[in-house]
C-alpha cells in the first residue's frame, strides 16, 4: 500500500509538471494546447540524444552522471522552449482573434505534425536512455536503493520527486513574487485591460508558452529516465493524462494542476495495487468523473461568470 | 504567418491522407492479371516499436523473391512484392488487408503479430488469397481450419507448455507471476503457460497491461513483494527491454521468462538492456541447428549487410513455400495454390516442411528453452 503511494506520488508529480503547462496556457488564452504533449516528446528526445552523446564521448564517465544529466536537461529545456515559442508564433498568434475553435484545430494539427515530423526524422523505434553503463548504475542502480520500513525508495524516485517539487515551488514563487508573474496574472484576468495599463500582452503570452514548454521538457526527460526510453508517440498519453489532471484540479489554476496531477498518479497506482492492472486507464477517469459530479469546475476551480 | 499555419496544417493532413491512399485495382479475387507479374503481399510491422520484425519479414521475403526472379520468376512471370505496414496494431490490419486484396495479390507473407494475422486472414480468406504467416503463434490462427491459412512457425500451446514444464520441473519454482501485454499473442501465450502451470506451481499474480505501457514500476513493486522464483511475460521485446531495466533498478533478482517475442533481438533487446538481460529465459526453436541455416545467414548478410533477426529465416521460407505453391498449382489462383501447398513437401532452410489439415507445420513440437548469459542466448533445455 505505502509502496504504491510512493509510485503514485512519483508518477503524479510528473503529471503535475505537465499539467502546469496546460493550465497556464488555458488561464491566459482559454486554449487547450493539444501540442503540449509533443513539446514534451521533443524535450525527451533532446535529453536522450544529448545524454547518449555525452555517454558516447566518455563525458559521463569522467565528469559524473549528475552534471551530464544537468547538461541534457538544459539542452532539452532550450530546445523545447524554442519549440514552444515558435508554436505560439506560428500556430496560435495568427488565430488569436479567430473563433475559439480555430486555434483548437490548429493545436491538434500541430500535434499531428510534430509527432510525424519526429517519427520521420528519428524513426518510429524508441531511443533508449543509456541506462546500462556502469557510471549510471553507480548512481541509479539498486545498490543505492533505500528501504524505509515497507517502502523501497530508489534514487530515481528521489531525483524525480525533488526536481518536481523544486520546479513547482519555483513556478509558484515566480507567478506570485515577480513583476512578470504579476503581469501574467493580470493578463489572465483580462487581456484588454492588462494591455491598457501597459503590459505587453504578446510578450506575456510568449513567456507563458516558453515556461510551459520548459516544464514539459523537464517532464519529458524525467519520463525518459523513468521509462528508460523516448518514443515519437510518448507525448500523446502523457498529454492526455496531464490534461485530465489539469481539469481535475480546476483548469486555469496552478495549485489545482499540481494537486490534480498528484491525485491522478495516486489513483492509478493505488488502483493497480488493489483492483489489478487490467483497467489501469479507468481509475484515473473514474476519479475525474466523481470529482466533476461534485465540483464541476474541478477541485480548486474558481467560480467565474459565464462569458456569453 | 497565417499562410505558415495553413501550410503546417495541410502538411499535417497530408501525412494522414498519404497513409490511407488506396491502390487502384480490381476488387478482390486471388487471380491476379493473366499477364504481368505475379504479386505477393508482405504485411507486418515495417515501422513502429517492432520495426526489427518488419525488417526481417520484408528482407527475408525479398531475398526469396529475388532468387526466384533470378531464375526467371514463376510460371514464366516475374514476381513482385507489395509491402504494407500494419505497425503491429490490430486496428490497422484489416485496412492493410483490404489494400492487398485490392492490389490483386495471390498470397500474403504475414502478418507478423497474431493480433493482426487473425483479422487480416479473415479478409484474405473471403477473397480467396493464401495467407502464410512466418511468426504468428496464437493457436486461433490455424484452429479456424481455413484451407488457405498456413503458418511456418510453432504454436503457443507448444511453447507455453515447454515454458511451464521448464519452470516446474527444471527450475523447480514454487511461486510464479504471469504477466501479458493484452494482445492476442501475449495473452494467448501467457494463458497457455498459466494453464500448464496450474496445479503444479502456484501462480500468485496473473495480470495484463496495455502494449503501450512503458512504466512497469506499479507491477514490478507488486512482483517484488510477492517473492516469486520466476516471472513469465507474454509479450514482445519492445516492452521486455524497459521492463528488465526497471526490474534491475528495483533490485528484482527473480529471472524473467518469455517467448519467441523476446528471443533473438541482439541489438534491439539484449544490447539495450545490458547486464540486466542476463538470466532471462526464452522459448524458441533451435533454428541454427537446421542444415540450411548457415547458408541462409551468409546469403542474407551478403544481400543486406545486416544480421538477420529471429524470424528472417521463417519469412524467407514462407515466401519460398508460397512461390513453390504457385508453381505446383500452375496458376496464380489462391484456392489452387492453397491446395498445392497442402499437398506438397517443401525444402527450406528450416528443413523439409509439410502442413497438416489445420495449416500447421507437421511434427513441429520443437521449442527449446534458452537463457541469456554474457549477453548471448545459450541453449538450456529441455533436459
């Protein structure tokens, strides 16, 4: 039981990081960015390729695994940030004043395009994180596993949890403590008014996309580490789950996305533990349904006036 | 900017359209045009996580067809391959099958995965097209007793039984977990294994997860708590690889046992997993013991400059048998070819092959158990 809670917490914190990207974009543009999962996939590829290159060059052996992971992470964040920025400029900004269905279709189109682009460029077989090297084993191997009572904690669990918690705390502080964060909150309340008081709305929207994409890149690398591979279609299911998490927590709400992601991970893991793996995908959606029946706007969703 | 978006969207749409482009041709009939080439279909996972299987299927068949064409083709006509990709997804299988029916093929080498072969062969059967699968081991493939469906490999009841007896009698295991990937192949094989374990070894976990699953920790932590002696996985190497890496990270010492879906993938499985693959047990025939094996491998290497996977030789043999059937029937006509294949005995690198009334290879109960040592499959039983 406790073991499944830990597994759920780790998986859930990855969902939470992805869900933040959905919820931030929705908060500002009222747009579901369906290409978010693909940005995650691009980030995962970037991290695996960079880390594999470092392994091949012997840098992981000489410099250590963690600095190389940091390099891979930064590379992934850079690449994904660039993708997120371009995505908004190419696919969403020209449609900003179009009927709300148009950017949605554009998002789905970009998702299909990115998936097939990576499939053609990188092949349809998965690329593996080079997890079989000795130096990787020295850090993430079973010798470093910690047994806490009945719970087995692996170094990878700790790495993922710590990184995700740091990012969540950092994002929360950024949105609530900095000037740019304040501008983001203002833009999400009312774009026109924010523009009138001198906020550069375009810039705020670009920043939102870049931050969301950078978080997705981190999630992508963590997923690649966790599942040991990156594949062109990995973004789809991860994106669906994170979108569900964002709705569960109340879309548009940062704390809601974090809470929703972790709840979703826990529901899946505990469900598998007690009811078996056969209906794994069902547990998450049953929780979503139950929550939406009681709280239609999600757990922390705010009641806002209908825009008709 | 708007034009860019439109261009991007239409490009994305273009991918979808290209995938469902239909071949213009006659609707069905195994006959093929009276003149022109004899068309043979090849269908399997050409791309996707099992692309190695698709490569074996494609290149094995191609090697056979090129040899026939070098000798002047069959019935005085050249042989042409029509290759289609089902990505190992059963939902694509019938679409691919319809394309091959429309293309007017006389027979199909494929599909690879049982979950694809079963629905696709229904279409081929309706259209009077011969199906020879080199790799689908699910019992149902031939248990339908269609006169035009054959398989060149073994059956899952055979390999499930071999695995179960090895677990109980050689490993003398007391507690076992059985997982599968919920596909026709994986679940069918795991069910056969579990059925044969019943009453002799305690099966403490019996579960299935999606074939797309890549995070196995929830199942593996359960497995670790269950303290099993060995765990069985009915599925394919693309899942077995991440599963074994994650199992080693969790410190699971019990070995995994699996079937033909995990055997023989050096670069795509053993090399990816590294040391964690050692100790893994698989069931697969000893193809290397066949007299024609070395010659086949030499030819394959010379032609493709690559190492053949486990099912390349089966694909080669399947294409060869299909063309021998066409030759014996004297016409590129499905039902006649099927009858000729039932009647004949064919010399292949796998030895002489004849089929029983179900379409299974006669007297082919030959699964062996292998264990991975130092990154190589080593023959281990049955003793």
